[in-house]
């Protein structure tokens, strides 16, 4: 009797602790986002007021209007971001399927070395790489071009994507393919018609990951595109808002909301695929 | 009919090995062109004196850059800062990330909702995170100073980005905020894979929360903790966006890490040769780490 009372008390304490931790982390995680939203609806001079105005009053949409009509800035960055990130996504998914499938299904000499080398590339210092890329792209005329940026941003997510794809291909039973091979399907036909439909979740995971990497990257876009009309969102925002005398916090926050909301919605929607992809290898063990 | 026959013939002639190699060629071309070749070029560059303003003079100087590097006190400061930045970013992100994963794994209200939204700070671009924290940590109008003063934690407003130590603290807090959901993501997935019977067995045995965490949960998490932490060491050593956007490495090099120092040397001072030298030493540090990373990946995910 006494024992079970202690037991129950312990459970209650645990429950309370759980909620205390939850609330603390939620405040930490979402206060900055609340502040970003709040500021984005304020006239700029109120973004400077101390004591701060927690709730925007007047509640205005001026900053949003300014952003979506800023054809020399925000609109261009957003357009470049979409074009480049989507191209990176498509390229990464296709290339990662081929490689992931190859590493999963076939064995040949030197394969392991190649796989580990590909994995290792994500640990190289990117700034060192970007220095020689800059020189190389300048000589090849690839600075300020979409292909140059797309190619370089693809390599940032490709190693991890191949690793994820291999994990997904490992889950496809070999018997299905063998049956198709007997039926006279070609090897590439098996890959396209049988394997790809079965690893669709993996493709979504890789697509999300590679899109996010390209959409968020500053270093490569900042270095490899120098013209204002070729910037993506991160370098675009950096150039627009850092180091001015007149801080435009409201505009900055409105722009940030516009950039973040689509990505947040996509991620909430497809999150489970990403979880499956990111943990494909690590949970197994 | 004719077509079909040739197709089968082609299939037969294409051995498994050639097909396997054919499939990885696109990856090898892209990675070779954008990573491997530039990397090798970078290593060669580190033995040269190469200034962007005067690119025709590409003198080969052997180890002169390296000798200079050893005596360069900013390099050593950058080394120290890289370690401080990485260590505290991981300590913070890991602790908060693990706590959140454990909480989200319990039966709580709105569990589905919270599991849906917790990734938000992670998907926001680091540049935007930086701008937001630049605003919140602003010395005069920042909300952080206001709250801290209201709570009587500080007497006077702190010029966060104007002083060495506060600048490092502010940058790390922004970074932790950006990264902690990634730890939660990895840990939560693993926690969900712990079979219920195992948890029930501990419950029947009368294990308390701490005991069951240490003896049941932690062993399950061991692999994913190793992989995530190693990955994070590498990512944070490479971190450029947050520091460059908030402080550019200042005030007076207080937040200058390897990535900031290398970038500044290359694209502000235009000394590409010397910048490459810093990069190569940084590469060596990372390679030592990568060795352990690959060992872990190899063992834990039984790749082959």
C-alpha cells in the first residue's frame, strides 16, 4: 500500500517535470518566432521602442507589401532561390537514386573505398573548397550563373543523400527484382519501374534535405555570385540588412516570415519521411 | 520483335559490374568536379603566394605559408575559438535536443502537434536566424536586454556584439537555437524504436525514471548519439553563416573561427595562398575527426 503510494507520487513528480521541461523549451524555441511575427506587423519606428510593444498596434501589412513588390531585391532573391533550390533538388534526387541503388545492390572492387570517399567529402572545409571553386569558376565563366551555383550546391547534400538512398534501397526485397529480371526486364527498367516506386519515401526525404541545404546556404551563393540579380535569399538578406545605418527590422522580419513559412509548412507535412531518411542507418544498429 | 531481341542482348552484355559503375558515374563526376578537384587545387595553392589583386604572380613558396602560420597568433586564436564555438554549441544543442526528445516521447497533451512543429527553428535559414538574433540581442533596442533587466538579472544593458565574451555567447545561443531540433529529430526517432516490452519490463522491476533512463534508454541511444555528435562537430567546425552574418568574426577576432579567418583572408585580404594554408590545416584537423566518424558509420550502420 505504502509502496504503491510512493510509486504514484513518483509518477506525478515525473509528469510535472515533463511539462516544466516542455514549457521551458517551447518558450526558448518559439519566443524568437513570436517576436519575428510581431515585429513584421509593426511600423518600423515601433520596432525600436523600449519598453517593447508585445502586440503590434497599429497592426499593418506595409512591410509585407514592400517585400513582395521589391523587384530589385526580395522578389529577385526569392525567384533565384526557387529556381536554384528546385534544380538542386531534382539533380540530387536523380543522381542519389542511381548511386544509392548501385551501392545497395552490387558489389565490385574498390566500391567501399568510393563510398567512404563520397561520405568523407561532407567533412571537408567548405571555405577551402570555395576558394579554389571561385578561381576555377572564374576561369570557366561559371561565376554568376545558375549552372555553377546548382552544381556546387548539389555537392553539399549529395553525400548524405546517397547514404540515405542506399538505406532505403536496402529495404527493397531482392526477390521482387529477380522476378522482374526473369520476365526479361532490363536492369535500368527494373530500377525505374520497380525500385523507384518502392523507395518513394526515400526520394521525398532526399528532396526535402537537398532543398533545405540549397535554400539556406550562404557561403557558396555569397562567393560564387557577385551580381545582385543572381543572389539567393541568404546572401540577398545579408547584403540588404547587415551593416546599414538605418535598420529596417520590420521589413527584415516580414521578409523572414515570407521565406520561412513555405518551408516550415512543407516540413511539417513531410516530416515523417525525413525522419525515416535521416535515421535509415543510425536506428538500425 | 527485332527491337526486343536487341534489348535483351544489350542487357546480357551489360554485366552487373559495369551497370553498377555506370550508375555511380554521375555522382563521381559532380563530386570530383566540385569537391575533389578544387580540394586538391586548394592544397597546391597553399604552397603558393597567390594574391587575387595580382593574379599573374603565382610564386611557389614551398612551406613559407606554413611557417608563417605557426607564428600567426590570429590563427591560434581561430583554432581556440573553433573549439569553444563547437563545444558549447554541441553541449547546448545536445542537452536541449535530448530533453525535448524525451519529453515528446512521453504521453503529453497535443503530442502530435508538438511533434509537428518542433523542427521550425531548424528549417529557418541560418542567415535569418542571425538577423533575428542580431535584432533581439541589440544593445539599445533588443528585447533580450530589456527582459534581463526587468528580471533584475543585469543592471545595465549589455552591448552583446560589442564585447568579446558576450559576442561569443550570443552567437552560440543563436546557433544552439538553430540546431537543437536536429538532435531531437534524431533522438526521437530512435526512442520510438525501443520496444514497449523493454520499457514495461523496467516498469515491473520498479526502476525509477533515472534508472530506466540510464540502463534502458541510454544504451539504445548510444549509436545515434555517436553519429549525431560526430556529425555536429564537423558541421560546427564548418559553420560560417551564423558568425559571418552576426559579427564577421569580431569584435577584434573574438568570434573568428577557422572558417571565418580563411574566408576573410581569401575574400577580404585577397591572399588566396595563405587562406588555403589555413584551410589545409583545418582540413587535417577535420580528417582526424572524420576518421572516427567513418569508423562509427561503418560499424553502426553495417554498410557492407
